[in-house]
């Protein structure tokens, strides 16, 4: 009886011991698992932080790369712009050299221009005196104006030259136009008021205001020649009306000098 009870107690003790040992083993495993999970969570958190840093660095890298490409384009544009500016600067430097040379030559040019202007005025004066005497007072006054300007210090040589060229241009225009104007002519030792009719430099005619007397300038004798009033009276009247734009252009029967053979 006692032996049986002793065996039973031993078995119960062993079962109790095994139960205690199993409980201790499960607790230990659970602690180990919790430790593993905690480490895993820490690694995951660290990985997330690292990924955030990587994403931030990647974004910064993309931004820097975009800035770098933009700067490269600006540099290329500046290179082209600088090359163009350099060409302009080179051209301006060459122009400055040319201007400096021109400035140095101004004195020489002025010394050469003044005698030329004087010769041109002398030639123009001689031409007017030998030409058909239309608007003679006006043309002489123009030449006198040019001569007076020669001694004026407030008029540049270039302006004096321009004025002479303008006078030559006016004289040239006279030869291509018809004209009608009033004046006076000495007829039979009496000064008479007349109407002049000019056809370029080909013909210069007059007719008294009463239309009774007519005449033409003879360049060969440099004098006025009386015309037959009956033959040329109406032609000169018509010519005067055409020159005044009171009639349309038409053929006129007027005396003109015969052409001379060229030598």
C-alpha cells in the first residue's frame, strides 16, 4: 500500500516537473520570437528611413541634373551671343580705324575742296553769261550768293559744295522745261513790257503785252531779232498759255536756230 502510494507521488511529481519545464520552454520561445519581431520592425523602420533619404537624394539629384542641363543650354546660347558680339566689336574696331584715317584726311580734303568750289562757281558764272539770257538777274544773284558764302566761316566746306551742286542742278533743269514769265525788252530804243516764252535752251521768244510785237533771241549774234507778228503771234500766245498750264500741250510753229554739226 505504501509502495503504491509512493509510486503515484513520483509519477505526479514527474508530470508536474514536465509541465513546469514545458511552460518554461514556451515562455523562452515566446521571448525569442518577440526579440526577433522587434529586430525585424527596427530593420523595417530603418529601411523606411533609408528609403526616404534615398528618395530625397534622388529628387535632389534630378533637380540638380535639370539645373545642370539648363545651365549648359545657357552656356551654349552665351557662346553664340559672345561670338556675334565679337564680330560686331571687330567690325567696329575696323570702322574706328577707318574713321580715324578719315579724320586725319579731313584737313587735306578741305584744302582740296575750296579751290574746286571756286573753280565750279567761276565756270557756272561764265556759262550763265554765255547762255541764253533768260531769268538772268535771278541766275546772277544765285552766283553772287555762292561767292559771298566762300568767305563765311560759319558755313562748312561741305555745305558750300552742296550749294554749288544745287545751282548746277537748277541750271540743268532749265534745259528740260518750258517757261513763261514777265520782263522788259528794249524795242526801237524804247523799254517795253513783254511776256517771255522759253523752250528749254532751244528758243527764247518775247511778245509785247499788247501782242503787237514779237521777237526771238539770236544766240549767234547775241541780240533780239524781230519776228513777223502775223506769222508767230498766235503760236507765241498759245505757247504762253501752255507754259502757264492754261492749255494742253500741242505742236507749235516757232523759230528755232538750226542745228550745228559737231566738230
